[in-house]
């Protein structure tokens, strides 16, 4: 079992789905999502830039999918991102998560997997990974 939150080495959902949300979630309308990183979809909807195209990749996604990734607007990400559950989280399978992972040849996550999501645990695990094999 890995101590790393799988999302930190995935990012597939940020490069698979159109991330659309009510326009007023953006910071030019009272919300917190940086409007400059969004695109208009309809009079009432916006999406994260880069997610309404054939080769989807959110403009806020940093890093390599399947490697080390992060969201540059994590604290201000829109509601679909906040609500999207990693498969296996709280013992629930999320087929959408696994579908996105499969697109990038990443293995599915199941409900009987246990994850430690603390930053300290992730840092410890990363440090261990960087140690030379004995
Ligand atoms: S596809 Fe699933 S595991 Fe990957 S970043 Fe999204 S929620 Fe996390
Ligand atoms: S805003 Fe962040 S969490 Fe949401 S799709 Fe973009 S990179 Fe992923």
C-alpha cells in the first residue's frame, strides 16, 4: 500500500473532463475561481480553460499526468473539482475517476484500498522513494 495520495501522482480527471460550473463561481462575479483561467460556455456557465477542447487539459494543472501533479488554483478550484471523489475514497468506487485514469493507462482504484492523504505522509513516502535501494 502506498502512503501517497494517488491524486498527487495522477491528474487524469483534470485532463479528461470538461470542468463546467455556474459562472458566478469566478472571482469577477463574487466567487473565488480566477476568471482569467476560465472560458465562457453559455450565459450561465463557464469552464476551466483547456477543458472544452478535444485534447483536454485544464490550464491550472501543473506537472505530468501519471507523475507528479498539482493544481495551481487548489484553494480556489471550482465546485466540480471539490466534489469529484477519488475512487476508493470513503470506501466508494468512482467509475468516472477510474475511467479518466484508464485513459492514461493508470490502474483503477478500488474501495478496499486505504489511503493516507496527509501532506506529512506524502512527504515521508516521497523521501523514502528517493532513497537509493539497499
Ligand atoms: S482521476 Fe481520480 S485519482 Fe486521478 S486525480 Fe482525479 S480523482 Fe485523483
Ligand atoms: S482547477 Fe485544478 S482540480 Fe480542477 S480541473 Fe483544473 S487542475 Fe484539476
